[in-house]
């Protein structure tokens, strides 16, 4: 049987289709669309008509792809932008009425649990206990867990899109904008758990796109990226290159995902400060995330 999972984030809409037979799950397709649902949300508290239309169009395409693959069920969740926007019910109702897709707007804790579940099922990291960092467009979840237990988490109200809207007014960013951004992050990053000495797993688009840049890939390749180890030296090299480039220049970098060139630097700086906070010199890349956690939960229940 084929199943699909959709994750509607502040910046991207992600689709995964899997084949689930005899308790085993095999990837069939992974798609990403940058729709910027949360564009302007911080200033207005509302989803803009243009942002909703872009995201709706992505869902129309995803439904068509799912139907072409004979998907039996589509599980769809929404995160920070749909949690925060005062008019998110308009979008959720339209998607249900016109596409028949029910969007479940999940809490920050549910988002963190699904992210943990996606890593706990994946033994590539070689770590029994770890910190997971899920950098989104509008929020960032920092999670402590091990292979059998979700231990604790904190949700920071910042992500790559929000940081860009808060601090970056020039292209490329002015030096004082970068300074104010990093100073803000130093004051903002805090967790209820220590976590020093634990391995760091990074997930979501900022981290996977960073991996593509580190490797200089011509196109995204999950098989190469998933499980890759990235050092802080690698991160600092990429940051150093990007800081002096305009968005149009970054767009030409090998490995840059189209549509992420104006926000990626801010997301990497956030990841870098989190690693400094935990005293870590390396992260392991997970290319899975929330949508996989949702599938693990739903499909494991079908084994019972």
C-alpha cells in the first residue's frame, strides 16, 4: 500500500510518498516546494492571500502526484505559520473543501515529537542519546532524546524566514545586520536541558541545503546527504562565502536550492550558534523530519 505525508511549514511544503508492506516502509518520492506561507506573518499576524495561493497550488500538485502513484491515504500536518496566523482557518477550510485534504495543525510539542520519532527510527547516527535541531522558517525545535524516549524540547520562536524579516534589509546583508542577528541569537538560544557532549542531529531544509553546498552538489541527492557529518569549519567556510554575496550570486552556488538563496545564510547562522551553545564541533544530517515521524506513527498503528 502507498501512503503520503505532507508537512506545511512556514517556508516549504514537503511531500513524501512511501510504499508500506509487511511492516516495512520504502521511499518512493520526496518533493519540496518553497511556498513562503509565512511571508509577512510577523508584521501582520495574518497569512497573505498571495502566500496562501502559492501554498494551495503546491498542494494541488501534490494531490495530483499522490493520485498518480495510487496513494491510499494522505496525512497532512501544518506547523508554525498555521499555528500563529489568526486567519489560518480560512486556508485549512479551503484545502479541506476543495482538495479533500485535512490539515492537522500540530503543536510545537507534537512537531518536536514527530521530529524525534523520525530520528529514533533511523540508526544512521550511531548515537544512543542526541540533540536534534529542526530549523524551520518560523520556529526552531531543539529536542533531547535517545533511541527509545523523547526526553525534552524547547521551541524557539525564530527560524530562517523570521530572522531575515527581522534583521536583513540589505543585499548582501550589512555587517551590522549580521552582528545584531548573531547577538540576538546568543541572547535567545536557551534550553531546559544541558546537552553538552551529546551528538547533534540537524534536520529540515536549512541543514540539507547546507549539506548540498558543503559537497558542491549539482542537484539534491538524499542518498548522499542523509547521514553526512558537517563540521563547524565547513559551516564557517560556507558562511564566509555567502556573507559577501548577493542573493543572485548565491543562486549560482553549486548546491543552492532555488528560492532559498535569501534566507539560507540566516538559517545557517542560527544552526552555528546552537552548536556553539552545546559546544559541538559537528552535526549529522537527517533528511527526514516531521513528515516521516507522522508516517512512522500512522503506519506502525496498522501493524497492530
